[in-house]
C-alpha cells in the first residue's frame, strides 16, 4: 500500500477532529503466550489504517491546530544487542517512508510532548482541551489495551481537565467505505483463496482427516507470496458442519460426507472470507444436492437484492424469509419459527482489515462497503451443513460479486472433483 493511502486516511480523520485537539493511537504490544514465548504480534488495525506500520510499541499523535494537522510518530530506538537476536526495528527513515509522517522521533520524548500540548499554566489559544483515543471495547474478561490504560493512567490521573473523546466510532466509519487500493487487496486475497480452495478440493478423499484438507489450503496460502490466513481454517465434514465456528478439524472424511470449509487468505491485512461445500465422493446425493441448491438459490437472490440504502434488518429478513420457504419445501419445518433450528446466524458482515470488520449498523448498506453474503442451512439429524459465502462490493446501484470466480455450481463442483478422482 502506498503512503498516500495512509496520509489520506489521516486527513479524513483530521476533518472530524475539533480544532486544538490531539489524537493518540497505539500500535499495540506483544502478549505473552508461555514462558519466554509471545503470541505472534497483531497490530491494532485502526493504527495500521493511519500509518501502514506493523510493529509493537509505536505511538502516533495527530495535533490539529487552526485546521492544520501535524502528525508525529514515536518509535523505539534500535538496541544493538537486541538487533542480533530479533533483527532491526523500523529506523526513523523507514517509518517515515511507509507512513508519510515526516516527524518521527524516539519514544522517550512522548511524555514531554504531551505535557507541552496540555500545559495551561500560561494560557495559549492552542492549548489542547480535547484528546481523541481509540477506546475499543471487548467482552473478554480482563480485557485491556494501551488506549484504555492511557485514558486511566495518564489522562484521568495526570490531565483530568482534558476531555477524552472516543475516536473508535470515527475510525469504524472511515474504514467501512473502501478505497480502490483496499478493494484491490481484497481481490488479491480472493485470488489466493481460490487457488487454496482448488488445492484442498483436488486432494480430498475418504480416509483423510479434516486437518489434512486444512493443510492443503494453508500451504497454498503460504506459497502464494508471504500471505497469511484471515482466520483459522474451518474444515468440517458431515455433522461438524452444523457447528458454525468448528475448529477441531480432527474427524475422518467419509465417502458419504459433505465437507464445508470456511476460510480465507489475507494480503497486507486485507482479508477474504469464503465458504464452500463439496461431497467427499465427488458426487452429491439427491438430498445433499437439494439442500445445496436451496442455499445456493438464497445466496444468488441475496446478491441480486443487495444495493445501497437497504438496512441490515431488511437484508437479514430477506434472506431468512427465503431460507424459510426452502425449509418448507425440504420438509424440515411446519411453522415459520422452526427455521431457527436450521439457520441461526445473520446473513453477512463487513470485511476489510478484520474478517468481521467493525461496522456502524445504523448506517445500513452503503456504496463502497465490502460485505459477505452467507446463507446456510444446518440439518444436524441428517449430518448436512451447507453455507455458501461470497464477498461483494456495494456499488452505486447494486453490488459486484468479488468472488464470482470461485467454484459454486454443483455441476462445476462434480466435474472438478471428477478430474481428480481415480
Ligand atoms: Mn463470514
């Protein structure tokens, strides 16, 4: 991603800030896994969106004064001993080049700079009275992050006269509407995802374990140019496919099973999120095909229905009503409300730097959003779970299916499988 993307994102945020205000964003920190091992570092996505930097313990400040926006990065200095163990951190020049921030300084200046921004001992018109923080919440017990701690330990404790404003919703609003560069990266992820799906399907056979199918996908993603997984691959055969976030992937594939896989590659943090279903034997049974085609019909009709101006409630109702009709035809239900036994999630979500990209649901569906369309029917008593998930870009009067190249029709799946069956 070019630095202009990050510069432009900072300008867009700056326009939403009050005059004489400061925004402070943290890149995140390493989290201990066990003993001297850490979890792989995952950068704060709002920080990344404003800087393009992917490293722990960096701070970005944006100071808005008389409609001028000054960005400063605070980075850690390289320690020559540590460099021999873990390699170089960003130099000032590298951080400046990636982010387009001209002022890059070492982190030891941060506290002094803060005091200068908030110092009101001699009244100056540019004294900062409002500070924006990325106060993301989580329902996890004990959850904390650098911004929440900064709000408590620095702002409340040392600068109680300064008003803290939550920038999180502002960031979510900016991230919801995708730029051309972001759309291109999602498309690039989908290309890799397509290759991985074809690798996984071509190797499928009874007697393998689900985790072996998972490995074919993951291997292809790694091979395809230093990409990552968007999330842990779900490979669920038979009844396992009725568990939405099944992650064990340790059952044996049987010839009469359908396999549902829900997976995606990510490229420079921009993800794809695709679900497909295929028969281990290479041939759908009549019943499997009936269920599959019902879900496929809903998938296609939802994509045809999508356009800017719809509310999420309308979109969800449209999908649920169609799935309900099909459930009657499949002999699954006798009353409308019984559908919740066979369909128990919502029709889609935003996609971007996160797989479930944060969303302001009140905005409804808007042009420039990338969302998933993923109807499903899960029939535990028959060991059949079908979900068909595409990724679509909302356009001015409808939507464009970004994953239309990924195999989806039963006839195509059967002929693809047949070329790999001996
Ligand atoms: Mn999804």
